[in-house]
């Protein structure tokens, strides 16, 4: 017993929109492929990029925590509970 999903039919007038979505996805994938091929022999480059994002995220959370403690930011009560401990 196969439970394959039923197709979602679209009008033929939507074809240009679907084609542009496919083209955009293809272009993004090709760009990512070129980027990954460029750093293929240097995997630490990708790691360092993610590390930078992680450090910035930690700094942002830390600043938000300090602002909550000082009462200088207006955030939802549940978020205040999470930040002020």
C-alpha cells in the first residue's frame, strides 16, 4: 500500500513564477557549489565563518541579558525570565 503524496496542481499561468523559483534555486546552488569548491582544501575557513557567527550570537545574548538586568530594554516577560536569573 503506497501512500505517495497527491500532486498540487497549479494553473499554467503560474508557470513563469515556478520557472523563476527553479532558476533562483539553481543559481543559489551553483553559487554555493563554487564557494565550497573554492575552500575544499581549507575546511577551517567554513569553521571560522560559523565560529564568528556563534561569537556574535553569544555577545548579542550577553548584551540583552545585561540590558534586562538594568531594566533598559522592553522585552516580553517570558524572555525576561529567561535572561534574568
